[in-house]
C-alpha cells in the first residue's frame, strides 16, 4: 500500500517569509501582537504564541507598541491608525499580496472602479478594498455587479490571490457578458498567486492517481479548503487539521492514498500525519519528497 505526497505542499514562500520576520521581531522586541491570526492554522498560531506573538482582533485592542501585519496584508487605514498611535509595524505582507494591493491602488487612482474576485470577509480582500480607496467591490458572483450598468465607465478586475484560476475565468466571462455593452473599458489584471495555482494542479494530479486524498490544514484556511474542494471533484477526499482527526476506517481497502497540505500547514503537522499513516493504524509506505 502506498501513500503519495503531492509534488509541493505545506508552507508557501509567503508564509515562510512572514514566520522569519516574526521570529526576528520577537528576538529583537520580545512580546509582540499581531492583527488577527498570522496564519489560518491552529498549530502555527500556537507555535507563534510560544514565540511571543499574541493575536488581537482589532487595532484598538493593541496593548503594546509593536504590531505585526500578517502575510494577508492590511488596509492603508490600519497603517495610518498605527502611525497616529505611534505603533511600530512589522509588516509581513506577502510580496504577491502587496502587488495586488498596488494594482488596486493604481486602478483606483486612474479612474477605474475596482472589482475584486474574492470573499468580501476574507482578511486579504478587506485590505485590497482599503487600497481601492472606496472604489472597490468584492464578490464571487458576477451577477451581483449588474447594478453597475450605466453607473461605471471603467472597470478594473483583480482577484484575491488564492482563488482558483478556473473560477476566475468563469467570473470574468459572466462579467463581460453582463457589462461590456454599458462599460467603456474593462481591464483585467491577473493577481492570482502562481504558487497556489501550481499546488492546486499538483493536488489534482495526485488525486487522479489516488483512491483517497487527505488534505491537511486548518478548517478556517481558505486555501486548504480550496485544495480539498478541487480534490473532492476527482476522488474521495478528507480534510484534517492534524493526525488526531484521522480515522483508520477511511483507509480500509485502499491501496493508493494521496496527501497534500495548505500553505499555512507546518512541516511538523504533515510529518505527524505521515507518522500516523506509517504506524500500525494503516501501515502505508510513503512516496514523494
Ligand atoms: S499563498 Fe501565495 S499569496 Fe498567499 S502568502 Fe503564500 S505565496 Fe503569498
């Protein structure tokens, strides 16, 4: 019986970079706070808490003078509030998210209404809306934009970095069909994270070769959920946060199991799941890097 790891899985470069910046900051300043969870993964948040990083829900709740911004980024309003409150910012915004923020700002400054393909409540999207300077709208459903008919002349379309490419294409097709007759210009700028796209492709490839996929990552992690959704369209898929959620009955009669993990899943958690699979619970041999 074989378990095969997807070609690339687990921590992405943006999250690794953020962790390094946070480690440096805690070594330099001791205890610091972060705006929201630095990553949507309980194990990683606990690890950061041991390092001295405490999440706060809102900038008004900051007790100290050092505040970390997560890899998802934040809005210019929050940065301004920090400046006024003399709070030092440790900005771990992923460079790919920063690029999307700059795109939103440039579009708004050049007279475009900015459409963000994404979940309006996601922390990255909230930040992007801030950079769109009041000209942004976030949605996953192009039909919700028909109210812009006759109201907007120029539309700029960007995306939350971790959305699936196929869903973005579908969204754009619908938007063009609904609005192209009333809008003078529609400018589409690809702000998708290529690393996420590659991982989604690798996970799908792994799923096609497997009888069961195990996707490891936080239940509130959007990119883990999307990996699980993509795999579940191909083969039976289970999403677990860690090895304690595994159930040996899932593996009965299976000879080939695939494994992947979200961009904020620590290596230790992946190893823990692999150790469980190698144990007498299942006794799989593991292939892949
Ligand atoms: S998933 Fe992509 S955009 Fe998000 S932090 Fe990782 S590298 Fe950056």
